[in-house]
C-alpha cells in the first residue's frame, strides 16, 4: 500500500487579489500596486502548504465543470494535490475579492457565494478511508460534517492499529461547530470565533472551548468521546494550546516578522504546518505549534504558498 495521505475537506475558491499602498477610500477610482488570481479556500490552502512541505495530500470538496474552475483544477494539479474524489457542479465556483494593504500588512476579504452546492455526506461515503492517516475539516455544514466524522470514528473503532486522526478548524461564527469539535482529536479555534464568543485572549479561548466541549459530552453519554488537543493562534501575538489528555497548557509567542509581504492565508498555513508536524514529523503538541508559528511567519514574508518548500527550521 502507498503512503497514506492527508485529506482536507472544505472549500476551493478563486481569490482575486489587489495589492494596494493604502486601503482605498469609498467611492474613489484608484490603481493598485499589483493584482493577481490564486486558488483559495481554507482546505484548499491547507493542501497547498502540506504539499509544499512534502506531504501527500488530497482535497475533498465541491468542484465545478464551469470554465472558471479550470484555473483552480490546473493549479491543484501543478502542486500535486489529488482531486479525484471531488463531486462536480455546473455552477461557477465561489470567489473572494481580497485587498492587501502593503503599508499595514493587512488583508480584507469579501466573499461571493450565490448558493454553490455543499459537499454532502453521501459524497464523503464514496471515499476509501484506508488511504488516509489524517482527515482535516473546515468547520461548516454541521449536520453533514458530523456524519462524515462519525463515519471515520466508526472506521477507527474497527481499525485500532491504523486510526485516522481527525482535526477540525473552528472559524465561522457559529457555536454549533463545537458539535464537530467534541468528535475530533485536534481542534483549531480561530481568533474570529473566539472574539465572537466574547473571549479576549487565546488562553481564555482554549479553556472556554474545553468547557463547552465538556458540557456537550456530559449531555451525550451514549458514546465514549475523545479527549481534544485545543489550539488557538492569536494573530501576531501568540499561539496557545491545551492538551486534553494531560491537561497541560502552554503559550508560545508568535515569531516576529519585520517585512510582511502577504498575510493572506497565514492562519491556513499555521493549521497545515501543525498537522504536518504531528502527522509527518511525529512532533508533540508543543513542538508542532512552534513549527506552525515558524512556517506561518516564513510564509507571510513571501507571496503565496510555494515559498513554503524552502522553509527550514
């Protein structure tokens, strides 16, 4: 059997990027410094980083037979990202308009999605779980994704020597995503959802997330639920983590960067790098978060994700 892959489940979209000297004022007409297209979407970006770090990876999500998707398909092919299990729609893919402000190092994203179909559990059922060592989910579509994760957990119950690790990223502003988190081994809590929940620090986010997950488990004693590693990257400040197995907590400062070139996808880079460190480098939680911090810091000093293949710690 060939080396097992990392599967990332979520969205693949087109990013239309404008690099500006300063954020444009409303109702003005200005020329940007640079502009380009690139493939985006959290899970799609995770795959880009994983592939450039050296992992065998696959994307699973709704794709499109429309001409607009061919650029995204070819981009995945060039970066050795497997797409063979993706269902297709005839609709044009979602896209994002992104403004990168050079003098601030910020990125502003406006999404456009006019009802593009979501990945269904019936699509996920068609994959062969024997091919994967780790499956990562964007936190979205709770009912469908819950069934996908439960399918993996049933598989793990029958294949204890080759268990698939399950990770979930909580980014959307939806508390119901914790229904997915309680089923996962590794949970990434985004700063946006943390602040939406009223938490003001990464430490508060990881402990409060553990509390919410604990309450959900207490309400459902029909199964034996896994303990979670909970990780919260807090932008340029720090990344905190709480190991549910040992209850160990730590906070690592973010790696300082003087010249920010492209901050788009820094969070996706961090998530992918942590997964790679755990799955491919066999690093522990603290080492993996530190690795993720360094890869994300390296990425934002370059445009796009291809630079990651040159990263060395």
